[in-house]
C-alpha cells in the first residue's frame, strides 16, 4: 500500500469514527433528555422561555403600576407576626401524607428490661 492509499484509508476510518461518535452523542443526549423529562426537570429551553415570560410580565407590571422593577430584586419585607414553632407544627401536621405518623403518635412495642 502506498502512502497516498494509506492516508486515504486513514481519513476514511477517521471519518467513520467521527460519524459513530456523533451518533453516540445523539443517543446519549436523547436518553438524558428523556430521563430529565420523566423527572420533570426543566430543560435549558424551558428556563429561557420562562425568563422571557417573566421579563414580559415585569414590563407589564411596570407599565400598569408606574414603578420600575429591578430584575432579581428581593420581594418586599413581610409585615405581621412571625410564626411560632407550635404554629409550624400545626401546619406540618395538616399537610402530612395519609398513612404516615408523627413522632407524637408513635408507640413503642418493646418493653424495657431492667
């Protein structure tokens, strides 16, 4: 085999390897996208679309209220009483899943030996 033929064969193999690598990347990307979609994790495009919508809504709010809203600004401070730990526990008890027990309702079945 001459040098010219060897170079031609080498570039052919190199091209096939590149094509195979691109196909592998596409398969990997599509599988990762399916898994992320199943886990309901937004894609880059989803986040970009939401950013555009937030920007449009911010402009509309500015137009209607006459106030300028800074991007990424903190929300206004809350006014009123702070929740107490007991208040938080009551909320947690109301929102717990059915069939689960809280620490207060657990009973022990083992007797202590002295």
